[in-house]
């Protein structure tokens, strides 16, 4: 497996490997024997993945509240992102279980699961999304309150509502008594893993992380500086930037062009226009500033 690298295997060959993996998935699903051992294993892994998904959402909400209550620093934080993910990681033989009917399928599961995992790491066409479950809350809303429920904060597992996700090959008579969770559905329907592959997976990674971002331009102005600016600060910033405009550009022309780059969704709705008349700059900036504050 150490020889598998992007440098050694051309893109077309990686794509061909991906196609063969797809054929393999179809064949193994058709061969699925649904033995008592395999059905018991499905019950176990389904319950495990459902529990991991719920833990991911719950922990994400806990960290979101901690940002609101404790860790947010307005002197540093321009943006805070809370995100959780659940994925399968094949890091060697310990990441793959063996069942008594391995020989029936005729597949080297240890090696094949490593190869599929490698395809996802290469971002091959059809293997772009490695995460099984994912939740993200970009730009923490400081207007939220720590007393709000997980659902109100945006961390609710709406996909697992008690309705089975037994679609396609998962709609098997042997699984009728199992409420298939969305994570199992994702692995066997949206990923290139077969049902026999899922039953042998032994290395699930659930991660939740908080990213605090501080973003400034050359002048030291912070990301989305206009959100916390007064009108005078907003006006001063744009006029200061205009001092370095191309010589052939009029001041009003620069202001319109620059604000159109920064606020394209707002500028198009303005009634004022200073492109050809510098006398209209003040009214233009006032209207723009007021609309940005409403946004």
C-alpha cells in the first residue's frame, strides 16, 4: 500500500481502478449471503453508526455553546466555525474485521478496503466525499443563546427520524427488522463500499472541531470590517483605498467599481449612483451603508 501514491499512478489509471471498484461493489452486493452472523453484524454496526452520528451532533452543539459562553474573543475572532464529521479510516489490517465466510466472497477485504480509502484520499472522480456524516455551522451567530436547544442551534439529526434508510440493496428481507440509519445508507449507497465491506469495517473516526479565524488585509482592517464600523469609519476606509486608484479613474468611478466587487448583491439594488458624478458619493455611500446594516 505504501507504493500507492498520486505520483506513481496516473490519473487515468486511478479512474480505471475506481470503475473496477464500482463493478466489485455490484458483484459483492449480488453475492450477499445474509447469514445469521452477517445479520447480527449489521445490527451491531448500524447501532454503532447511529450512536456515533448522535454523539457528533450533540458534541457539536456543546462546543457551539462553549463558543457563545466562553471562548469567543471579539478582539481576535472574525469568524468561528464549528464542524463535525464521521468517516471510515482504513489504516491497516487492524481497520478490517474477518468473518467466517470471507472465503465465499473471494475478496481480499483488507487490501480492497485500503484501496477504496486511498481512492477517496486521491479525490478521484466519484470518490470526492469521504465523510459519512457531516455537520457544519459556519459563522457562529453571537445572537444565539446557550439555552437554545440543539435543533434551534442547527445541530439536529433530521435524517434519522425513525424511518429506515433501507434502499437499494439494503432493502433486504434479512434486514426488515432493522431501522437502517442514514450513515449505513451513505456507506452502501453513496460510497463505493458493498454490504460485505461495511460489515468488516473496524475503524470509524468521529471528529468535532472549532476553528477560530482572524483575517486582515494589508491595512490591518479585519474581514467584513464594515459590519462593526460606523458610517464615518466605513466612508473613511473606502476613500482611503481610493487614494491608490488608477490615475485614469475618477473618484466616483472607483467607488462604484470597488463597492460592486465587495458587495455585488447590494450595489445592484441602490438608487444612488456616483459613477459619473463625484457630488453623489456621499449619498451613494450613505445608502449603501444603511443597506449593509440591514443585511
